[in-house]
C-alpha cells in the first residue's frame, strides 16, 4: 500500500504521515528533508553565480546518510533553502527516482511532501492533501521552534510561510496541487490526535472501496 500525503509547510502532513506509517507498519519518507539536505549543502553559496550548478551536484550525490542531522534540517532557514533549490528542474529530477524507489519497495510506504500524489506516485493507493490556514500553521511552527529554545517573531514567520506557499504554487517544475483523486483534510481546528484519526478513517475507507472494485 502506497500512501501519498501532500500539503503546505506546517500543515501537519509530516506528523500525520509518520502516524499513518506507524499505524499501518509501513516505512515513511519525509521527502522535504531531501530538499532541505540539498539546500543545507549549498547554503554558503546562495548568492553565487554557480548556485544552481552546485545544488544540482549536491542533489545527484544525496543519500540517506544526509538526512540524519534533523536539528539542522528542520530550521526555518533550511525550509527557505529547500524552496530555493526545489524550483531547479535538475534537482527535482535527481530526487524523483530516489522517492519512487522508496515508495515502490515491497509492501509499500508512506511519503509526504509537495508533489507525491501528482508527480512522484500518481499511482498511490491513497492520496491525502492536508491544508490549514496560514496563522494556524505559523503557531504550530513557532511552538516547535520555541520548544527548542529559539525565539520566534510570529509575524515574520507567517510572512515566510506565505512566501513559501507562493513559491511552491508557482514552481514550474512541481505539482503542488491536490490530485483529482486526493482526499482533502483541513487540520486548522484539529489537534494531532483528531487529525490522525481522520486520516486513518480516510485511508481505511479508500482501501475498503478498492477491495470492492
């Protein structure tokens, strides 16, 4: 069973995907970490004329070992860098095969990101598109940073999230929109337990309908 979970930054898609993976005993890949790792690798040359070339080179040698420094990969800076490299066509192409191979391992997997249901796994058994309003997402991300002892300017963080949304939507090489057969889940008013229950109900319902076909 392949489950694709897409949505904007801080919508809860990563936490939900991890919860679904645990519930169904499937491996989980946070595909955003791939782009964050590439961004982190080239963070010192963002304004250099060869930024794109270096990002492409970093993407082509990326492996699972680059995804273990979670503290550095989950910062606001890493998120902003991820959206910078994600608009580079060659970076996205380098990432696609890695993600597809992960998804199509025996037994399946849960993947979360921006274009899983539209580009990476259009054949996924179940597709969820997670949404939440920008202020709710800002508060969630702010609490994550504050739990690490970081001070947060919520207005600046909200502006950054909205900027990332716009960049993702306008990415000519992405597929950041709900697939036609995706199930929308709005988590604005839901805590993680309620959101996970709703996601499990969606997956169970979709698989039951597939079994009857």
